[in-house]
């Protein structure tokens, strides 16, 4: 009866109590039969219960802890998706996989890329397409004017004077983002407006914090993987130094073979 009372709460636990209860009951039953001729059954039953119950209590505590952890999985970014699990607080010099091979010193080449991340203007929450409001269009117009001014005004830094040149406008497939990009492109007619890319659409890479309730785990996994793919596609150094180093090694090897 004692064992059954402890076994009932375990139906919701990932670790079944049967692994503890069944071996323990077999051990008690066998030992009781051996002890029967000596009239030790009652005494032995009490002793065996004292042995089994602490074991069950210990496992019940473990299961309760697991239940509490499973209910709060969304407070740990590493458990929200495999992508979030890669996040580290310390700086990774090879964050884009294009850093020079470890131990090799290479001269910096290529342009320094500057990425301007633009949020869409205010949009209408009362419509299905969530297009820009009049205020949102005005916000986009003001941003376009500033971008034009940035290009017309030379910039100075420790490397000298720099004239800003825009390589293109990339946008997601979200309506409000496309409308914002079209307004920017109208003020920058010589800058190519690229085809909408779904990888750039907004989403949840992890559970927002603070949050009163968790998001769907499947949504977090899909959004985080998609957004990570978008980041890797667009956010990186212009030059892949690892590929450049391999190319240089092949060139030197070929020169040596021709020399021999």
C-alpha cells in the first residue's frame, strides 16, 4: 500500500517508478519467504519498507525537479532551439567562418562593409496586409532623404575621406517592409532594389524576455533557423580569408613544382 501511494504521482514523470518498485517488491517477496520460518515476516516487512520508501522519495524529488525544469524550458535560450544554443557571451573572432586560419597572419584586403538595418515605418494593425499608414510613409520618406544626404556628404575617419556608395537594397517579403523599401528606392534610383527574400522576414529567434508565457517550440525552431540562415547570407566579411589562404597555398605549391 505504501509503494502504491508513492507510485501514483509518477504517471506524469519521464522516469517510471516501476524501475524501482518492481525490483524492490521482488526483493521483499523473496526475502520474506526466506524469513517466514523464523517468524521475521512482520519485522522484515517494516525494515524493507524503510529501505524502499527512501529510494522512492529520492526519485520523486528528482521527478518534481524535472517537471519544474520542463515547465520553464523557455526561460533558457539554449533550450529554445539549436541555433540559440550556439550563442556565447565571449567574442568569437571567426563569427562568420571567414577569419584567417588560426596562427596565420594575413594582410587585410577587400572593402569594409557597412550594413544599414532599416525597420519598416508605422503600419496598420486593423487590416490583414498590415500595410504602411500615412505616418509610416512619411517616416520612410524622411529616412530616404537622410540616406541621400549621407551619400552626398563625404565622411572622414582615420582612413581618410570616404564617399558613401550604396550597393543595393535588400528586403523581406513582408508587405510593410516592401512598401518601405520601394519608397527608399524611389529616392535612390541608381541603387538596385533586390527581389524580396523570405529569410529576412521578422520572427522570434528565441523566447522574448520577460514573457508571461512560452511561445510554441516549433515556431521558435523554424524562425531561429530561418533568421540564422538570413544572417549568414548577408552579414559577413567581403573576403573569405580561409579560401584566400587555400588559394595562396595552391599557388605556392604549383610554383614550387614548376621550379623543380
